[in-house]
């Protein structure tokens, strides 16, 4: 049997990129691609952003890693900026979204034990995605991602997404519930946008039952949905919020922010990470956070996202094969009535990078927050045309 040296965990498109600039990627044959995926909501500032490049290079020449056994000044600075922006009280840094969620899950469990609940249980949602580690995979609401990896981690119960009554029902039948873990918008699930007051209602439920509201903003955070964190549009404060993807613009970093009673759950020895929040990653993230806030890129995401969605509606809104065009900022989806998995390949051939989620029916675009109006027009025109041709509409 012949095998490739890289383990076979992704079905990859046959292209390798050599360098990038802004919203553009250039492959090893010199072809260029408009990047409407941002490495899955990671490169919000696009590629080779000077603020990030400078921060990384200067920090790398000075100090890459010490240890969390010592004070890390960049980590303290980053925590200060993130708590200022979010209204949260403190931050734990890891290296990925899954690790940020692991921290959240551990906070919820210890919070429960402190209250005398021996089998603390967390409500999670159908269609959710929280990561690939055993606990976050168990929290994920996607059977095909879990299949083959049983036994899963216990302590999770599942409710349909955007269904407040189902959550209330679970709580009234289960005295072990200590927290709700939920995405403000389901990203991997297909850009599913719940009712405007969904998070507010979950906040009320958590307040009424002394439970933690834990928001997974790994994908929605860092300006993408129109505010730095998506929950800020609801005027609420969660007990825990996790983020990663867009935080480091490609340098691996994840953060678990906590407020109020959740912020005092962990003590020394309760959690840790060797690399977490090291000088290099925090330097990159500081540059990202400061650029997003100083240049108001969250507001730009709101405006540009609506503009792109309107553009798609003008070109595809009437097509019978388009079920819905939706967005929150620069989380954009064109939901088709039938599977269009090949569209990721076809659009790559036409020089646009996007992907297809939600059971193959949702064309997902997560463009860099720095995309220009001209690039956005090119995106709308190219992708509309690709979908029309694919659907044999012209
Ligand atoms: C991508 C994602 C994760 C997992 O992040 P990793 O960095 O891949 O571990 C968790 N939650 C959400 C909502 C995500 O989109």
C-alpha cells in the first residue's frame, strides 16, 4: 500500500501557494487567486499585512518563547486590550480554538463542582462545531465528525440551535446543567444566524439558574461580524467567550476570556499550556487587535458584508436553485437548494478561493476584513457567474 507522508485527514485541492499580498494569493505556478476564505476566517488582515509582519519579525529577533513560569509582558498587554474591548475580566491563552474551548469546558466543570454538582453537564447545540480534541469533538453537534471516535466525553446534552424552549426544557429536567456553550452564529454548520434575541434569552436563562453562558466566538470574533465580538450586538456580557482564528492572522493563538464568577474559577495548577500566550504569538495578536480597532475594521466588515450580500442578491436572488443569501458582516453564505460541493474546485480554477459547508449546499465566503470595494465587486461577479454556469443557468 502506498501512503503519503502527510496523514490523510483533509481532502485537499491541488494547489500550493507561494506567497500572498492583501486579499491575493499566488501559487507556485504564478497564478493569482482572490482569497475569499482567509484561511477559514484566520487572515482577517489579509496576507503579508505590514503591521503583523513587523510585529512578528521584531519580536522574533528579540525573543520567541520563555515560559508561563515567568511574566510575559506581551501576554499581559494583549490580555489588557482584549478585556478592554470585550468587557470581560481576564484571559487564558492557548494555541487554537479547540484549546480555548477546552479551557471553557474545564471552567464550567470546576464551577459546577464548586457548587456541589458532581456530574456537571453543559448544554451544547445541534449543528455546532467546537473543535477536534476529544472534549470539543464531544461538544460538537455533527455525528459524522464523531463517528469512529467513541467513547465520547460525557457531560454534554444537546438542544436544537435557536430553540430557547428546548434549552428551558432540558434545564427543568436536569439539575446537573452548569453552562450553555453556543456559537453566536454557526460557522461550520453553514453560517446559521439565529433570532436577534437568541443570546439575550440564553443570558436570561443562565442568570435565572446560576449557569454560565459560554460563547464560542472562534470564528465570529475579531471583527468579522461587524463588532469586535458578535455578542456585542446583543448588548450582553457572557461569562465565558472563546476566540482564536482571526486573533493571530495566522500565528497560532487562542483565548478563553472570563467575567465575574467564571473569572475566579481557575487557580494555579488548574490549567496550562507550554506555548500558550508566548511573546511571539502575543506580539502578532496585539498587532491584529490594534489594527482592527484603530482602523475600525469591524465596522468595515459590517458595511462590506452587506454590500457583498446585496450584490449576490441582485445577481442570484431570483434563481430557483438559490434558497437563501445571508450574512452577518463578512460571514457570508449562499445556500443552494442542491449540493454544490464541486463549486470550491470550480471557483479555484476561476481564481477565487471559497469553500462549501452545511452538507455541501452552503457556499461560504469569509473574505479578509481589508477587502476593497473593487475586490468585493470582482468577488460577487466571479462567484455569481460560476454558480450560474454550474447550475447550467446560462
Ligand atoms: C474553527 C472552529 C473551532 C476550532 O478551532 P481550531 O483552531 O481548529 O481548534 C472551534 N469553534 C468554532 C466555532 C470554529 O469555527
